[in-house]
C-alpha cells in the first residue's frame, strides 16, 4: 500500500512529526546531542530562505515535533534537508549506521487559531505527559521553551563537514580529531517566530500565555499522581534501546477546532487526490501535457511508452 499523497497549500501552518527507526532512543538528550540537533535545525531554517518559519519544536528521545509555517511545497525540501542531516550527524554521534527514521514524516495542516494554540500546548507537554519529568522546563532535550520564555534567538553550532572534507590531507588537519571538532563548527542562529494569532501581543503577554499553558499541562500531570523517571535517568538511557511498547495512533488529516473545517479539508483532499490520480495515469502513458495539482510531485516512474523502448 502506497503512502497517502501530500497536499500543500499556497501557504499554511503544519504540525510535523518524525519518529526514529523502531522507536529507538537515537535522539536521547545530552549536551552534545542538543548542540548538534540545534545546529542542524537552525541550518535547515536558514537554508529555506524565508519559505519556512519555525514557531515551536521539541525533540524527544525517539521522535520530534515541529510547528511551522511554510510556503507552497517548500516544507518538502526543508524536511529532506533536516532529516538527512540529522541522520548523518546524530547517527555518527550515537554510533548508529542503519536506517535512522522509521517512516516518512507526517505534516498535518493546522486550520485555525484554537487548534494552533492546542498544538503548541501539545509540544510543551512533551516529557511531562509521558511521565518522564515533573515540569516542562526539566526536560533535558532540545525544546523551544527557553525561546518562548526568553530571547527568541539562540545560537547553535553547525558542524560543517564540507569544510572538513576539503581540508583532508592538508597540514591543517594535523591534530584535529573527529567530525565534531571546534575547527568545523560555525555559529548559526535559530529564531522561534511568534504564533500568527499572538503576533499582535506584547512579548510579556505571549510569555504569560505560554506560562498558562505550562500550568495546565503540569497540573494535569500532577492529578495523575504517578512517579516520574527523572531527567538523570532519561540521559542515562542507551540511544540504541528499542522500547518494548510504542504508542501508535492514526495520523489525522489535519487539526481544527470545528468539525466543519475538517469536513471541508477532507473534501478538498478528495478532490486533490482525484485530480492527481487522473494526471498520473496520463503521465505514465507518456502524455506530458498532464496537469498535476499545484504543489504536488509527479510520480517518479518511467512512462510506459518509453519503458518499452528501454
């Protein structure tokens, strides 16, 4: 069975999720891990040249979530860059050479302001709702919380392996060990943009709104009255560990506060799929005049007319 088709908008907000292979703890938090992941994320946003804006993020031990605004199909190239560089750099960091990601990422449109704030609350709840830490600020992994409660910009190190490769065999390589040596590190700035629905608010008001969400999350966790694992125990886990049980649930088509909005999205998606399939059938027969929906990607197959020649 093939993957569902992606439908991108002219511009829109998306809730993005990507999980590590078999749910292994390959993104297990550490000081070095957070620096490497932050550098890759900042570089990916920088490479998008303004076509992707980051509103929130959190990196758990075996998956991550992003809340982003993206123009057209720019999210596809952004995620390709982000995930490929994470797999290379984090894979080297934790000594993992196999498949890094379990499946392709999900990108669900967020359709209204209420749903958008709800997705931010979900991001901030990570670590607390799983019973790993008591408070969101105690989560040792990379998260947007410090930037939501303080300066929106933060510096990370991007390890430029292209520079390292270009100097291989030169005298400049003498005494420099490893791919994460300071010689290859370049500072890169990561900015977290305010939610569009909060943009008119003063910085102090936005921070109070975030604090309100944190209080809700932490009060809900306390009501369950269960012990937490703790940040030290989280850091002590081996990154190759495969959890015995993984939480799995169907991925929604989108996020909205009303059923009507979701129904309209579903109808829009059905129309998109029908048009795409008709164009795809024409294209595989060698009809290159087939008109695909905007911001979609034609199938990567050889048209049957030319396949017979080959």
